């Protein structure tokens, strides 16, 4: 019997507000432990939360971008559980009345686009962090993260393969970053994902028993964890065994998942409306205002790039994966209207140095106007594509204009016909054996001559002109 997987994802994204969800403490990552705390986020008795409106605005942005409906009234609820990183012994979350529901996004798969449903997007606060001392038998607690606003995005169980799950994650990640409401940093935990997975015989409707995979901190680990878990489920079910509903942890070192605890049910948390916080009312006017302020999202941008710039879908996908990169591309094209050449340069040279330096687009010393200038020099035949790469590296390191670098380093392309003619005739004179080969019909030896000319000109000879003069001189010899 054939089995298929059923996957649903829960994403937690930290919102980029400057203060926490229910107090005025800073949300800045990397501060000294417990520096960003106050009696409210430390859970002291007698304190009262004050809700951060910006967190609601950001949540509505995401909800609209994911085609969700916004509930006019929503409520905060207490999710009760005990853990040392949760000083109040409850987390403020939303339960029966989330701020938004019933959305969808389109993801790219190898079989084409697929629509994935979104059950709900709700707000909650983050918990603190336990730090375990490797050498001593003690653990510390850091409450800096306590109370940082989060949204939880719950998908429908619409995904069937780990690849689809990964594509869905990337889609949501890129929307969040485009909206500038989350920095998307998976290593620092500002974008995290849990997966619910089960298997069932192909063609059946009923779901199998699911397990939950916790906190996989990279796109790759999500795929690996799901692959492992799906295989584990399938093997058990095939042999007539039963899946235990539980929470499991993916171990990136072994590539396996291990049991963590039996899965809690919602009723274990004793959710109830938070009496310290009034229901939230969102009026239509504000929703419209937020909607009108939404930026162009990755999928729309990609379509527009294909249509307006005539670049291949692959290029458009790479360029629009990041909003900064897409904006950079558009600016270069503004100065130099050859979108395919611009796209090639950004996808190869520009992205290569970005990656090597772990640098960001906005920190790049090569400004769009300068890259455009460089590309124009190639088009005008002033420098070869190969030399341009050297010039580009220099621009990247110094921030100088290509003009200045080319002049100072004497890199202008040699397009002087008489100069090239004399170089070429000298090379033909110096290599009689190779010339004889050519005359004997071994025309591939032309490549050798071109190489010699490039070497003699230190890579500056205009390749088109070299080929032309070379074939003229060789055909004279064979006449
Ligand atoms: Zn605080």
C-alpha cells in the first residue's frame, strides 16, 4: 500500500517592534542577560499589562498579506503552564477569538503553484530563555525575551511533502521580511517552526495519528526532520504498529527525531480570557489604511519582473527573494536598460561577494549607479567581461567608480587595430609549428593563438577584434 504524508506548520515570528508586547522594555537582541526587563515582564504580582498597538498593526499587515479576514473583535487569553522561563506561569496568547483567520498563500512546487490554507494568525508573547552551564550543574534564566511580541501562523494540513513544507516556509519568511515586520533571523530565533505530521494510505480522507516536531531552526532541518519522521511513521504503520501522539525533537547531528514528551491537548492549558486585558476592537477604516500601505509582495514583484523586464522566471525568483536585492536590481536597470545583463551580474558576481562577505545589499560599497556604469563599459567595448570582474572586485573593496579603477590600473581594452595586428603577427611568427597544424586543417589551434594574444595583452585585447584579425592573417597564410 502507498502512503502519503499530511503536514501542517506552526510558525512563530518575532515582531520588529522596538518595545515589548505589554511593557515598554526594549526588544533588542543580544543585551546583557535580564537587562531588558521590568516588573511587568518579570511577572511580578500586582503589575498590569499595557498592549503595544504597533504589534497589532504588524499582525494585521501579515494577515492581509496572507489573505486572512480580520476579526473586528479579538481577545487575549491566558495559556497556563509552568516553566522556569515563564515567570507569570501563563503566557498571554489568543485562543477562541484570534485577530485573524481563514487565509491562504500560493507556494511554488516542482509540479507548479499550490494554494496552502492558513487557519489563523494570532498574537502572543514570547517566553524567556534558559541558559544551561556546560561546566557546572546550574541553569540560568534570561528574561530579556519574555514579552517580546510574536505572531503564530497556523497552516491548514495542506502540505504533502517535506519540499512543499519548505517552500511554504520560505514563502512566509519572505513575506514577513518584505513587510519589514520580522527580521527573519532563524539563528537568533526570530523565525521558528514546529511541524505536525502524520501519514495515511493514499486515497483516504481520514488523518493518521500525528506527531509534532519542535523548533527546527533552518529550512534544511525542516526538510530533513520531516523526511525522517514520515519514514518512521510509514514503517510503523506498514508493520501494523500504532503511532503515539507526542512531541518530538529533531537532532540535526544524527538526522533523527527523538521523543520529548507526550503531546498536550488544548484543554491541558486551561485557556481563559485574560481579565487584565480588554477585548481588542479593530475598525474597518484602520484595516483599509494598513491595506493601502502594504508594499508590493514577492509573488507580485516576481510576476512584474518577468512581464516588464522580460527576464526568465528563474532570474525573477532569485532577484525577488529579497526585497533589498529586488530594489537594487530595479535601480541598476533604471541607469542601464539591459535587464538580462544586469540580472546575470547580480546573480553571479554581486551575490557571490555578498555571500563571501556575509554582507547585506544596503552595506554594499558598489552602488546601483556604479554597477550600471561598469556594465556600460562592457557594452561599449571599453573593457572585456573578464576584466570587468576584476574591476568589480576592486569596486566592492574600495567603493571607487569603475572609471577611476580602469584608468588607474590601465585596464582599458585594446581595440587599436594596428596594435593588435602587430601582436598577432608576432605570435604567428613565434609559433611556426602551431601555424603548420592550422594549415594542415587542425582549426582548433585557433584557441591557442587567441590565448597567446590575451596573455600578451594581459587580458585587455578586445576578443571580437582578435578573432577577426587572427582569421584574416591566417587566411592570408593559407592562400
Ligand atoms: Zn518589561
